[in-house]
C-alpha cells in the first residue's frame, strides 16, 4: 500500500543545532506540506510544495526551510533550532492541487533543549 | 487570511449520546470544509467533508452541516462509541493567492466518550 513516512519519530536536540526531518511518500503526489501542531494552536502550515523544485512559505515559515529534489521527498530543515520550535511536526501530501484528501504522516516529535 | 474558530475545545459524552462540534470561518469565498480525526499518536485522517454547494452530508453515524450565510459548519456524531474518542479538527479551504488554495485548521476538539 502507498504511504507517507516520517523520520525520526522522536528527536531531542540542543538550541542552535541544525535538524532535518524527513518525509517520504509513495503515492506519487505532487503536492506536499509540512505542519506543526501545538497545544492551543491546532495545525499550522510551515512550508508546501506543488512539485519538484517548487517550494512556498506557509503561515509560520520563519526558521524553517524545505527543498524538493524529487516527487517522493520533502525534507524540513531547522537551520538553528530554538526552544520555540519544540513541537510535533506532520508531513502531508495530496494528489490534486486545489481539492481532494490530505494524507498525513504519523508525526515527528521534536524537543529543543 | 482565513480564520477558523472551533468550539468546544473539550467535550465529554456518555456512550450512545450524540456529540456536536461547531466551527466558524471568516472568508466568505471558502468553498470546501473537511473534518479530520486524530487518534493518539497518529496523524489526522479525513472522516468527512462538505462543499459549499451542499447544505448537509451524512456518512453512517457522522454528518456535517454547512450554513454559508452564517459562515459556520458543524460535525454531528450520533450513537457515540469509545472508539470515537479522539481529537477532531475542522478546516476551511480558501484561495491564498498565486494559484494556491490552502486549508486553515481550527484548534481542535478533544472528544472523550465515557463507557
């Protein structure tokens, strides 16, 4: 079955370190997204991509970057981790750019000490 | 941009009772409203959605209603079961410019079904 996988599922890092969260999907979806989930804030969009070499900023993009070198992967990088970036991160993908179901991964819990 | 408010933030019901979660949105041009269920330790999963040209949609024990004039939509779960316990998110899709449509999520409702 096609799926979307995130790694690592749990990570603890220190302030100032660079961190990369991986996202891999086997649906061949062009559209991929990164969200963060925090208590009291729900799901907020960080970055998204509509295809290879396309990346766009979302609502809370400061301190994060993404790259899209192939259809299957959209890694999320925290250039210099801050305690405010402690959160649960979800990757998602969908087939259609303007409609259709958004499929989520199982999340990556990041703690920045 | 779009703003989605969701209430209540927590909801406890007895097994077999009904549960209702309500959301309001701000952008009158929003045209698609999905509901996601998130079980503990998992990612959100779509359970039902409704488009702006429809007033109500039902799928077994769950239903969604939309009032475009008032800009609010609701999730109704009847005959609740313990496996309905989860966090539920509403969302609204709006145009965000440059050919981009984005979902804006509510802050979530934690539903607990008491056996």
